[in-house]
C-alpha cells in the first residue's frame, strides 16, 4: 500500500478540518508496523481513512498500484481486513461461526461454506491459537481471547493488508504480549502487511519493524525504532517531565522524582 501526499481529517458544517497533511509512505509486505501518538493526534482518523471508512481530504492511497477509490466494496473486502477495539455485537454465535464470517466476500449471497472455506477457517483458528475455542460462544470469551478471534476472522478474509485499531487496549500485560507477538509472526511468516495503532510504546519499540509517529503539531515521522531513537524523534514526540527516554534500549521509563 502506498500513500501519496495524503491529507486526513473530516468534514463539518463549517468546512473541512485537516488533521494530518501530505503523508507520503509505504506499507510493505511482511512488515509489522505500529502507529504511535498521543490522544487526539489523528491515529484513528488515519486508520479509518486507510481502511476506506472515511474519505481522504487530499492525496491518494494505492494498493497494488490501484487507487482504492476505484475499487468496489467487494474488491476492497478481499484486500483489506480491519479489526476494531469494540466488542462484536453478536449473541448465540460460536467462535467458529464468527470466524467463518470472514469468508463472506467469497461465499456469495447465501454464504454457504465450501470445503476450501472451512479449511481456511480452520487454518485461521490454528494460526491465532484459538482452535480450542471454536465451539465457545463469543460472548463468553475474555478480552484477550476475543481479540485473537477477531484477528482470526481477519485472517479468514484472506486479505494482504490488516489494520487494527488499538487491539490491545483493554488487555492485561501477558495478553498484550501474546497478541503483538502473534501479529509480528503473521506478518513475517505469512507475508501480511499489518498496521496497528497502540499506546503500548515500549512493546511497539521492541516488536515493530517500522513505527509511524503521529502528532498534530509535529506531523508524521516514519522509520525503524532504531532510526527514530537515533534521530531524536521518539524523545521529541513523547518525552515529558517525569517521562525519560533511553535511546540505547530504546525504551521509555517513569522517573523517580515526585
């Protein structure tokens, strides 16, 4: 996926409100990318624009060399998968049935699964470590289990690109680690292009191949964690009184001063 001079924002009765301007960047196959920034920086707006939930205010987004504005919803659903933070509004549905919904772009009007579709669902459950949950009702899952199941649904969709909006927001620490390690593995081993927004700075710096730093005043800065540590970007975007940054690690810590 390639962004060319992309401007994100939204429309109001007073006109358009730009949040981030002139973003030029690439999301590459096999890379796990984390989108970092403070609240209000425009992370969700950027993700929603890339996922075609919101129109761009300027510039273009291309996937496989084709402008996404030229693709039909059916074509987009075969190229882009999205995992949101919100709980799925389902009741009396099993995990396997929910993951099988990822096959809907391929199963036609009646949604009947062929043998190949069932194998893909099984593979998605296995890849996310949720095969043992397949007969559980979705509303009985823990937050960590539910997020893994939603990622399995995105995998069953067989898209090249997966966007995730703060998938670890409400998880305990071990579950955060499990989900982010799983996303990194899916990118590296399955060749997926994965972009997730997160507030887990240190975990992102430890696991991400690339980082997109987003700030309303500072704009967008992109690089590997090492590059962004060495050029001072990470400290410039996040260091505050009481928050220290060690560029050697690289990692943030809370100072002991009271």
